[in-house]
C-alpha cells in the first residue's frame, strides 16, 4: 500500500469547528484534507477532485448527505464514510442503501475514525495479490486466484471489476469486497459474523444490519431476485452463500 501521505481526503461537514479538529488530526497522521461545508457544492467537488476517500456528514445545508451520496455514486467509486447523528439506525440503513461504505456516529472519536479510514483505504487499494483480497486486508496470506468465474459471473480482483452476462457491473468498494469474499468461498455458507469481521475488521454485535443491506444491493445489481434468489442464497439464521453452479 502507498504511504498515507499520498491519500487525499474530502471532508464534507458544515460544523466548521469539528471540521478543523478532524482536519488537523488527520493531517498529523499523513492525510491531505480538503473541506466542503455545503451539500449543494459537494457532488461536483467529489467528481472534479476524485479524492481517495470521502467523509460525508448527513445533515448539510443546500443538500443532505444522503442525496449527495446517491447522486455521486454513478461517477465516484472510491470509499465513502458517512457520519450519522447519534447513531440513528435509519440514517445508517439509508446511507448503506445509497452507497456508503461505512458509517460512524457522532461525536467523532478521532482514533476510531483514523482506524476506519485506514481499513477502507486498504480495501480500496488495487494491488493484485494483497489488498484486493479481503483476507489480505487483515494480514492473512492467500494464494487464491485473482479472477473467479462462476457461471456468467466474473469477479476480477486484479482490476477490481465485475462482469455478469458479459456486461460490466458497477460496484462500490464495500460491494466488491463482499462479492469477492462470497466468490472465494462459492458453495460455502458464510455466517454474518464471519462476513462482518472480514469486511469491517471489528467484532459483530449481533444487531448490525449492514451485511443484509449490502447483500440486497448486490442482488439488485446482479439481477438476482430478492424474493427467490438464484445466485446469492440466504441460509435462515446463519448467513449467505454464493451458489457455485447457478
């Protein structure tokens, strides 16, 4: 992975005092941070500047963060970490549905924020043998192939691209990592706990619904019927598996 000093971050936050505190902390840890205080300017700035990562508050003047994320996702494929007020579950759920990769509740804890950003950047890195593999993100050595074909589905970790029925499928960082993890273990049931720990690097609390929401988004993008899925199966009370021979 490249040095963090090369990582450019766009912080979209209208609380200037908080923004400056976060900026100062992250810059002391090697990031280059730009700040935007208005949602109605954020979409174009994200597209124009194409930062390595975006921190996006939900409550913004001009345009809320959920709308910003929804509008920018067709054009920006880097990680988006969303800040939610008081850990509101509805905000977190909707944030994931519109394409956020992770979320944190305010008040912001700088050390935890730094840890989350580093994890997102490791997963977004595109070196073909290590950081594209979610197992390698957490320090494991893997000799698995970097291109997996399952029926009409092709998942290419070397280039971080997905094709289904011969057509490219746009994926966010978190969506690709989830699909890659499932593809590596096609035909095997992966528990929610396993998936959650692999993709977020923290223990599963038994309540978080982010994995279920990401599965739903994957199914939608892959044209897999959510009510009668043929590609990504639910195993009630356990987890999910990607069908090996769909």
